C-alpha cells in the first residue's frame, strides 16, 4: 500500500493536470512492451485498474505526465480529478498502487521497453521495439 506522502504527491500531480491540461490535437499512441498483446477496447480498463493481466503477462501501466491530460480526456474519458479519485479508492479498498508517472515520451518509452508487462502512451511517433496498441 502506498504511503500517505506517495498518495498526496500523486493526487497533487493529478490535480495540477486537471487545472492546467490544455487540449492539443496531437495523436496519442498507446504502447506496450513487446510481450504484451492488448486490445484497444482494454486500454481504459488497464489504466483504471480493472484489468491486470493480458494473457500471462501482468500489466504494469505508467502515466506520461506530458500527455496525461489529453489521454484521460480522449481515451479514458474521465477528468484528472475523477482519475485521482478512482485510484485513491483502489488504494484504500484493494491496496492497489496507481500507475507510476513518467515525465516525458522518452522516459515513458524507456520504461515500456525495459519493463515486462508495461503499457503507457506517448504523443511522439513510437519507435521500433514497442507494441503499438492504438492511435487516438
């Protein structure tokens, strides 16, 4: 279970995104580690903690701070405040940790490549070495 300071930091980050997330028209790409086979229809469930496995792979989603507001609006279809609330409830009820937050597309791609079961999203065209699940 995350510590109170971890939860507070995550919630502060989500609140800032909700307050400052300006919409852009850039494409978003959902990318996963090559060992993950995921359907576009499963992406929302992965990021709200309702889907934990894809086949035998344990999913480890990560948020991308540089694209999170747009991802939540376009793909998950909830506000940053609601997203934070979902994870706060899961944290207390199920002991589930929210996805770690990566600062940029580059950091996100590195995480996805290095972490079995990893999934995230980027705004730049994804490089080789990752599984592109969908373009939004």
